[in-house]
């Protein structure tokens, strides 16, 4: 976990949940990261990938997502 740094834009504080299969409509157990600002980068219905890193995870972005992220202003 590297924290704040040059070239990083803080989006806000996310709510993170383990969503259990069979509860609240989940067909498989998964992790929900809920932060409205993420929808400005990753649109509803789009898919990406996630990887583990020391202290957390990272979301890999596809070309369209990268373009939106690079235009993001907080």
C-alpha cells in the first residue's frame, strides 16, 4: 500500500462489502466496491479485471476507461 503520491487523484471513501451468495440477490459470493465516482470511469455493465497488491487491490482499466480516468477532475 503506497498511499497518496504524485499522479494520484483521491476519489473518496468507498463502501466495501463481501456480498454472500443467496443474499440480497447475489447469485455468487463477490466483493462489492460502492463509490459513485467509479461510475464516471467504469460505466454500468462494463467489465474490467482486478489484481491483488500489497495492502489492497488494483482495478485494471480498458482503453475507454483509461480515457475517462485521465479526464477525471476532482
